[in-house]
C-alpha cells in the first residue's frame, strides 16, 4: 500500500471520530458579529488550539484588538529544509442564526439527516461556513501525521475569528506577523464545488464595498395627518435615491462606477460557456425565473465578472404590527457593492456619497457610515500549485476539476496577495444549496468525506 493509500484508509476508518470532533466545534455558538457571544468565540479558538496541539502542531492563540487568531506550525525535522511550506486559512466564527423560528433543528445542535435524495446532511450554523470546511483540512492532517509521522509539506495554519464581521483586525495582524505567515502559497477552504459531483478551484472572487446611508428629515417623528403633505418624508427621499441607483437595464448609475471594469477575455467567456450553467435551475431553486442583472451579460458573467449594487436592508418608520400614522425623522439603507477587478472601492464610496448628496433636498441631512471595503481577486492560472491541486482533487472525485469564479468575497485572499505577496488556492467543498448565512445551513456528508480525502491527496501533490 502506498503512503497515500494508508492515509486515505485511516481517514475512512476514523470518520466517525472526525465527525464527532467537527460536531464539538459546531456546538459552540461562535457568532463574531454579536458581542454577547464573545466567550463562545474564545471557546472555539481554544478548542481549535487544543485540537491542533493534539495533532502535533505548535499552536498559539494570538490576541488581536478583536477576537483572537489561532496559529499552528508543523515544520518537521524529517522534511528537507527546502520542502514547500503552505499556509492554510479558515474561520471559526459563524453568522448569527436568526431568524431562529425558520430552523427545523436547533442551529447549535448539529443534526444528521438523510434527505429524499439519499444524501446525508449535517444541519447547523457553520456546518459549511466555515467549520465543516476547515475541519476537512484538520482531519486530513491528523490522518497524515498519525500514519506517516508528519505531513508531506510544511504547514502553517491560520484560523480567524472575525471573518463574518468584516475582518477588522486582520490587516494589522498580517502586518505584525508577515515573516511568520508568508509562505509559498495559501490554501483557503471557504468556497464551493461546481456541483455535488464536480470538484472546483475558484480563481475569481468579487470585492465588496459597504456603505450605510441615513437621510434625516424632520427633527422628530411627526403625526402624518398634522404634517403630511407639507413635511418631507425621509422614506420618500431615501426610496428615490435607492431607486436611482439602477436603470431599467440593470446598469448602475453611480458616476464612474464602471471605471476600470473590463469584459472577460474571449477564452474565459468560452470556458464559462462550456460549463453550461443551469440558470433556470439556479434561479428556480430560490423561487425565481428571470435574471435581474445587466441584461447585456450572460448569467454567469453577471455573477462572477460584473459588479453589483444591492440594498441589504432598509430601516425606517413604523414596522411593528398594525398601523401608525407617522412621518419618521430618519430613514436608513444598508448598501453593498460587489466589485470586479479594476474597480477602486474607495473612489466608488466617494462617488456614491456625492451622488446621494446631489439628490438631497436642502432641508434634509445625510449621514454615512463606513463598513469596510476590499478589492476583487483573480488568481493567476499559471500558479504552479494550481494544476497539482486540480489533478489531486480530480483523482478523488473521478472527474476533472473545474476552474470557476464566485460572486462572493473572501477579503483575506486579497490581503494575502497584497500584504504577503502570496497567491491563494481557493478550494472548498460547499454547494450552492448549503444555505450559508440562512436558516437550516447544512454541509453534505459526502462534502466532508471527500473534502478530507481531497486534502490528503493535495498535501501529497504539493510536496513534489
Ligand atoms: N465563505 C463565504 C464566501 C463564499 C461562499 C465564497 C461560497 C465562495 C462560495 C464567506 O464567509 C463570506 O460569506 N464572505 C462575505 C464577506 C463579507 C462579509 C466581507 C460575503 O461574501 O458576503
Ligand atoms: Mn466563509
């Protein structure tokens, strides 16, 4: 039996224990956006520290101005000094679980349920994003070290606890620990497969810019009978502004928004066409049927290569049961823009604010709140690690690995490139229907099993 076969059968034999350890992590409500869960976040960091230490990583929990990072090193003497050294990244924090009443099982009590499709799934907040994903790497490492005595490459692991709240401490941490974290390549396990049978490496992610806009009208809430007609309603002002962000074709009207945006190359367009994106199913799964982005672009390009503007929430006026005849004093919208390569998030923020101010009536005020921004990412397709990992995953799934884009954002991949000069391989085993950030988040058991086995293979492939 080859060393790899020994590792793979070790993974299979110990799968139930691996699942139990994953569940121990899922039971901790490590919600980073809500300070009420700070202790739980620290508990999750501690659990991971102990887990890595058990496996044989030299591990520390590292304070930041927010929630701590967990850093582990595995640099065995047995490996040649010039053996490759990779950095693995995952995040131990999760999104809030609300709305709680929409969950079929409690979000922090992982439930194993076999669906009508015959596939076993694990339901819990963080099952996929990102605890299931990061545990695939931990358990693959465990199997390697338990059977071979060490990993086939040097590995540094970085677990973050603030990914879901915009990574406020990340850049400073990378800045202070550049030498310790700059490795040959980063492995980020926080993305999806193409579909449940087809492994994928994500080579493009969109950037993001958040801004919150509050329009302030009257100095206090008013009776809409006593004042209505004469007094300006900030909901009306804000709604017009929100409506003015797009034209009827889906084009975004903030001046300069498309500066620097290029169409994808004809090669990329051809490769994406070959993927035969099942648009009707993709929208049908979420109860829709009509693509609503820029009409001139195919749906996959709307998702992966075109920028967006979305209102994520509107807060204004009376929203409880029944009615209340009120003209509110303030109206707020939370906006986010997904950005593509070439766009400058800070210039767009300035242009947006100017665009809003220009539409404001003289007797209204506006307040803006900044919630961070990051540029888009394109991983160079000629990175030597990429093909090795693609081949290794292809062997696990018995199917060629697809290179894909994703419309979501993983700001750390850009930080790795800009601050540490390191490319990232975005490899993950999630699926579109995992309901991440939603009620009833799940991770398929085959994602966990084949994900763990894939990492065992990738680690070996990166060694040569
Ligand atoms: N893991 C997701 C991003 C993701 C999901 C990428 C599926 C590819 C496939 C990540 O945790 C996430 O949700 N990111 C946020 C970042 C934001 C808060 C800055 C996002 O994209 O909204
Ligand atoms: Mn994630």
